[in-house]
């Protein structure tokens, strides 16, 4: 484990550059109608750029770390989603695809690295705000080279973000009751359309907490290291550890905020 972490410390800026290039490609290639395709489920889109970026990232990481495996969102050859033993890259080539299609300018590229079932590094780049988040386990989290350290604010002193997707409609009623209560107990709520960026916003102190009832590992793997290395928490809503082999709920935040949001969720779930 120490050896692989040392490798990530050494390659941190090189990996960040690879992720930055992917983000710039996303920004420069706004999709047109021909490039938007539907996946199963309501409002579940994929663009040609999602696939092209994931392919390129897989090639780059395969070159840097021969033999590594991939758990990416898109169906690309070599994406085995089964690499929990050795080094595995969790790739969301575009997190915030619906924002991307509708020109919201709020999407990112998210790359997490796990080793033996534990997350060891995270890289998230938002090209619209030029924000590069990086973290290596035990070595801190940074945004554009500046160290991130969370202050333990309660939700009454902060913004609470939540996420929901039309293709995951279970618990919709409960979620919106929870959202109302979060609104009434915080400064405000947000639904930004990119889970990875909302988790990074916890790390940079913009969100006191982030809640979503069902996400996939590629949505939160990178953000999980970034938020923890910044001094925050990320867990399932019921307090269990997040999973890397399949979907789970996500509650990220300051320590106080996580406890408060969990208490609110308990009433409705
Ligand atoms: C989605 C975004 C959204 C979240 C959804 C995710 P995608 O990812 O992160 O904010 O609410 O649950 O699936 O499809 O844009 O990569
Ligand atoms: Ca995603
Ligand atoms: Ca995606």
C-alpha cells in the first residue's frame, strides 16, 4: 500500500494534467443533437464525448500503470468494473452529462484510484471554473494547489446540496420531504447536477453537506478521498461505509452536518 501511495504522490501532477486535458476536451466539444444518445431509464443520456473521454483516460492510465483495471461509467472495451484487488481507476468521464447537454457549464471529469478495495487518490476537474481538486490518501487535499481544510460548520451556517436523477426514482417523495426540512434548517439548498462537484464543494467549504440516495462508485470514488483528506466525512445515509463494488447512498459533509442530515433522513427513510 505504501509503495502505491508513493507512486501517486510522485505522479500527482502528471495525473492531474491528464484529467485537466480531458476536462478541456469536454469544454471545447459541446455536443450537438447527433451526439446525444439515450441509455435505459428516464433522462439518462450519453454523448460521444463521454465515450471518447473515458477511452482516452483508460489509454493514458494503462500506459502509466500497466495492468490496472477500470470501473468507468460508459461501455468501453476494457472497462471490466471488477478490479477491486489491484489498482482500479473509477472514471466518470463527464459527471453532469445533463448539464453538459443543456449548456449549463457545470460538469467535470472525475477519476478516483482504489487499491485493494480502498480509495487512495482522487482527481476532479471543472474546466468551466478552472478548479482542479486532487487528493492522495494521507497527503491532504488541494484545489488548484491550495490545501483544503474543512471547518466543522453545522447546517444552519451553510448550504446543503442534494442530488436526484430521473432514472433513480425510488424514494422521490421521501427525498423531497428531506429536502424541505434541509431547506428549513440551513441557509439554503442546491441541486447542482454533478455529484462529484458537490462532494468537492464540501471539501472546499462551499457546501456544509451533500446528500444523494443512490449513486455509483464512479460518481463518488474520487470525491470521497478529496473530502476525507480535507477533514470531512463521507458515508452512506445509515452510517455504513461507502461501497466500491456497486451503488449506495451518499452523505458527505462536515462532521456536524453529517450527524444533522442523518437525523433528518431517519424521519423519512
Ligand atoms: C449524475 C450526476 C447528478 C446525480 C446523478 C448522477 P451523470 O451523473 O452526478 O448530479 O444526481 O445521480 O448519475 O449521469 O451526469 O454522470
Ligand atoms: Ca456521474
Ligand atoms: Ca457520467
